[in-house]
C-alpha cells in the first residue's frame, strides 16, 4: 500500500510539473499572442513581453509578429489611361495591428500575403488605369522650375500633375480602408520599378535615339557656327597683322630709300666726277665677266675711263 502511495505521489508531482511547464510561457519582445481554447480565442491579445500563464493542456498559444513586415507583389502588366502597357513592380510595409481579428479573419501571415496580393493589386490597377504614363514614371517633385534647372528646355520634358509619389499615397489610402477589418495596418506602398513592355520599349528606345541624334546635330551645328566665327576672326586678325606689317615695311623702306638718295645726293654734290667714276666701276663689275667681249664706240661712257688707263710698263 505504501508503495502505491509513493507511486501516486510521484505521478502527482510529475503531473504538477508538466502542468506548470505547459501553463507558463514567455512572450518575446517583438511578438504578440492570442490564447485559444479548443480552437476558440479566449480573452484579449497579449502584446507586452514577459512571462504569461494559460490553462495547461486545454489552452494553446498562437504567436504573431508585432514588427513591420514586407509585402512584395509580382510585376503586373497594366494599361495606363493613355493606353500604354507597363510592367509595374510594387512593395508595401504592413503589420498586424489586431492579433485577435487577424487570427479570426486571416489565420496566418502566409494567407495575409495572399490577401494583400488581392487588395493591393486591384487597388493599384484601378489607379494606374485612371492616370497617364507620365504620372506613373515621374516623381511628384518634378516641377517646371526643377525641369528648367536640369534640362535645356521646359518643352522637352513635361511636369506631372500628380506623379508616382502621390499615386502611391492614393493606393495606400484606398487599401487602408479595407485592411483594418482583417487586423492589418498598411504603413506605406511604394513603386519599386516601372518598365515598358517589349513592344513599347522598342518605340521608346527609338524615340530616345532620335532625340539624342537631334541634340547631337544641334550641338554639331552650333560647333560649326562657332568654328566659322573663330576662323573668320582669326583670318581677319591675320589680314590686319599682314597689312600692318606691309605698311610698316613700306614706311621703313621708303625712309631707307630717302636716306640712300640723300647720301647719294650729298656724295654727288661733293665730287661729281668721282661719283661718276665709282658708278662706272660698279657697272663694269656687273657687265664684264671672264668670257665677256665688249665692242664700244669711242664716245661711250664706259670707254671714257678705259681710254685714260695707262698700260703697265
């Protein structure tokens, strides 16, 4: 009998230990929990971290994240209001704001991702359909002044009326009206990437190439005009320099000729006979060479001085 009592006592201790172990649980920081009894939620959600207690074996604990979670949608092909098809890739941040309602309406984070797919994709498609392509691909801060400061002309790039930032806020506002009934709070919605479909992309590339060629031709034309202007100025300056140099050369030559004439005149006036003699000798040097034969008349000026030369004895 005593042995049976010991066994029962040990079983009681074991049962008590298991009850304590199953009854107490720790709620980690960044988590929230809902206690269920036979699958039905009991009480309010637990949101504060610490040691908690539940009825052992009868009640279960469902844990949910309290931190912000990420939703990444699949890229969708969506037509804009101006009938341009684009691939739109979006992302959003959300969190479980009401764990009890989330458990009752959704059940798990995996199903919540699927639910957000339906809500956000539908809302996004509706708003993209109502806006032109320019509103999707350009930021809301692209004002006319900003475009004028970063581009050559205001006409080259048109400023959006709303821009993608405003549209993403509109998506957030519209979707946020639906998600609270599932215990979900949307933090923000953002466009990760906007891309053209293949057929549109080819047309866009062709238009970009054509635009760049036009700009290049305009730059080349301005360059050629500038080149012609510089060459014309250089040629004009060169002609002015040459003309000035010729003028100065003629003035210097004229002064030199005047001085030479004056010298010749002064010399001639001092001794005309000697001057005539020197000029004749210079003429002999220019005319007579080793193979030169002269036929002179007796009254020739050249013969006049030769006639007076006496032969050596």
